[in-house]
C-alpha cells in the first residue's frame, strides 16, 4: 500500500528531526560520493530534475521542475514529488510532497554540516545568541533561519532582499541589498545565509568576519554563484561531495577557475576532518550545498517513520 504524506506530514518531522536523520546517515557510513548524480533535463520553460538514491533498505526518487517564469504568474518556481520504495521488493510505499521535503532537508543538511561550529559560536556569545543575515526571503531563507534557531540561541535575524517589502514573521528586520547598513550587518554577522536565485555574488566576501559561518544554497549550476572568489579564497569550504561541487556548484567551480580555491582543499561531509575537528576559527566556514538525492531519501524515510509512529499506515518490517 502506498501512503501519501502531504506537506503538513513532511513538516511534522521538524528541523531537529531532519538534522538528526542527516547526521545519523552520515555517521552510519553513508558516502555522498557514491550517490547517483542528478539528471537535469532542459525544458521549454525551465528544467526538470530527476534525483534517485538508494540507502539502508530504501530507494527513492524526486522529480522536480524549476520554472523561472512562474513568479510572474504568481506560481511556485519549484515543484516536486517524491516516491519512496522498499529496496527489498521495489514496492512503492509512500508518495511525499516534494516541495516540503526540499524545503525541510536543504537547511537540515546545512546545519548538520556545521552544527559543532554553530554551537561553539553560540557559546562565545555567553547566551546572547547568534546574529544572522539571510539573503533571500523565500522558503529556504526562512527554513535556514528556523533550523538554526532550532539548534542554537539566535539574537536577531536580518533578511536582505533586492527590493523593499514587509518584514517576514521569522525575521527582525528587512534591508535592501544595496543599503549601507547591510554591509555593517554582514560584518557583524555570526551566520550568513545565501538562498537566492541570483546569478552573481550577493555578498562581498571581504566583509565576512573571520570565524563566521556562511551557508550557501541558491546555486546548483556551474556558471551561477552567490559567493565571490574573495570569500572562497579565505574560507574553509565544506561540501556535500567533491564530485558534485566541482560539477554543479558555481560558487566552487568559478572560484577554482579564478585560482582562488584548490579542488583538493575542499572538505567533503564524508571526510574525517568534517566531523573530527572544527575548521580553524580564524577563517570563515563556507558550507556550500547543491542538493543530492541521498538527502531527500534519508529525510523522507524519517518523515515516513514518524507518520507510522503517529498512527499512520505502518512501514515495512
């Protein structure tokens, strides 16, 4: 029997549950570099994405579409569905809302990758909390602010956008990208999030302070970046997978092209260095993710199991 998990069912797992799912998968031996690469299909009005993965007795695939013109139509830019299977029989067991899954798992991966650094930064504030600057007021901007807040104290959140607008409920203030005050807020920030559709850098890397954390999730194309080479040259750069980063992450690909970043300097989530010891405090830490199939899979399985525990149809034995 294939059960359906709507957006509310997926979000019920919560940011903490999603982070636990990611960290447990990695500590249990999941190797992101062994994952199947996503397939990108050019379409007349955007892109189609196929993201399959198999791990620990489960197989799943996300089918997503990216339609840049949808914003002008008042429609979602990204749509997706996720189909989860039992690996033993290859029987479909659950159909999940893929947009909710993406919204939940993307910040979960970012925070799972740097949780030790975030906790250390929070301790340095003596309880005052971290200062966040979030570029982008969309679902991923909100998701990252909420997920960081679920794990460490947060003092305030500034959202930065290209234009003016109301302050979203998850932020304390809203500033335009070109405002003079924005540069000062970036200089003081403990955490900077870039979750935009920009094709050029949105952050002046010279402004990011040593020791800060930068979570970059907006780009998954090799010629598109949110972070400049000045920042990538200064930073310790943590990625999901070296192969994926060097193929899809424009923030990485273009910094390598500029001679600001060496490919062998990248730290992958599966590297012992990623969990054994925190990167040097005297350098910014950049966590650059593009999204991979294994991330959807492990969070989908966790959401499916939570639904079963709450009285929904049972998972397989």
